[in-house]
């Protein structure tokens, strides 16, 4: 409302900027046909005039609530919280709000969250699939309603929808090749359910790097778990008790790599002299460990921004909805002291 108590409308914004009301409406609703300059001008004018949109009336007119349902496996990880940040940056700039729910890797939680989103009449969903999820009917219902569904990080080829992922194969190949370049030959790999594409690709990158360097893959050096810190501890304790020869560990997660680091140090082994370590994620703690942990950067904020851009492209384009787009972000190997055997 203005100083006289009159409710500000899109017509007032249009008059102030000398544009049409339909242009203002499109800008406020994130229509991609509106230029970035015009959109920013409209949002600034709306703020200056204390414009308060009538979301109920707008939803009734347009069929949109300007809400996005976002489902993550867990929110207490820097990786997923950074992705949420990236999505919100784009969504909020387009006057959209994000409702976040976490599955905690439980299928029923994931299924119920999607149902709750649909009952809340969100305009679409951005999601990362849980480790135990094998049935995708709840996501199919989203697509059957004609709503945008964008998958990030953990995706599946069983759903014909837009996706944004890191090149997990390349990240693992670079990590393993780096260890080989440091003189390592008996490289352990910590993984999890390989039915999930990202871990399948990380394993494939690990295996192919060994093969390309004429190193035989020993499945006795491949350990599967949930990739938590405790898994890394347990795997490493099993390795030490078995007397198996190994000179490096490449973990598909920074957390299990951290568990390995703890056990190696507790047993008087030097890192990287005795065992070199590489993780995957670039969690904030990796630069503060002793020694700092070499890891693969997945650029989570960029992943979130890209997922949001794919969402709005799909929301505003029938073609994008019928021809899903997959965006692959290139990873970066961040080399730190935990893997540097060759310091000459």
C-alpha cells in the first residue's frame, strides 16, 4: 500500500516504468521472454512502491502458486545446503519461494514429501533421489500432472526429465590417476550402492583409471557402505586387520575419507607417506584436516543455480517439458597434502 492506504497494483508499477501491465506481470512471474534489465527494473519498482502481490488471486488467475518443492537427502551437509542456496538465489530473484524437505535417505519420507508438495500445489519439484529409492512412481505423478521435475546430483535414466549432474566419472578418473601419478598401485575404493548413477560412475572412473595404467582391479580393495565417517573407520580397521597391502584410499565421499584418516593416524601410519588419501565432495572441513584432504569439487552452488534455471525454462516452455535437457558440470580436483607423496 502507498502512504494513503491505497493498495498498489501492477498497473501502478507499469505507469511508473512506462511499460504495460502485462510486461510487469510477466517480469514478476519469471517469464524468460522478459529481459534481465526489465525484470530487475520491475522488481526494484515493486519494492520501492511497497507492492504486495495477492498470491491467492494470482494463483487463481495463472494456475501458479510461485512455490517450488525441493527435496534433498539431508540438509545438514554443506553440499546439499549449498545447492539449496543456489536454487533460492535464482528463485527469489524471480519472486518464487522454495519449500525444502529432506528424505534422510528413507523412501517413505521421499514419497510423502512429494505428495505433500503436490497437495500444496507447488509449480514443480527439484529433487535428488535417496540412496534406497528404486520405485519412481511418486515422481512419475509429478510428470503426469504436467509439472516441471528437475533432478540434480542423484538422478535416474528411468525418468524422462531434465537433470543437472557433475561428471562423476571424470572426477573419479582424475582422483585415481592423481594417486597413480604419486606412485600408488594398491588403491582402495570406498563406495556405496552402485545402482545409484553417481556412485556407479565414480566406481567406473576408478576402475578405468587403473586399467588405463595397467593396474589390475582387485575387488578385495573395494568396500561398500553408506559412506559415512563410521564406514570409513570400519573399512580401514578391516583393511589393517586383514593385513592387505594398500598405499592409497580413494573415497567416493569426504566423510568416509575422514574416518579413514582418523584410523590411519590412530595406528601410527603417516599420511600420505604410508597411505595417500583422496575424497569426493569438497566439504568445508577438508581444508582444515591434518593433513588437508585432497578432494573433488562438485560446485554445488552452480549446480543449484543450473537446476533452478532448468526448472524455469521447463515451467515456461512446453518444448523444454517434452524434450528434457541434461546439464553436466565439469569437476575440479583440489590437490592438498593428504595425497602428495611426491613432493620433490
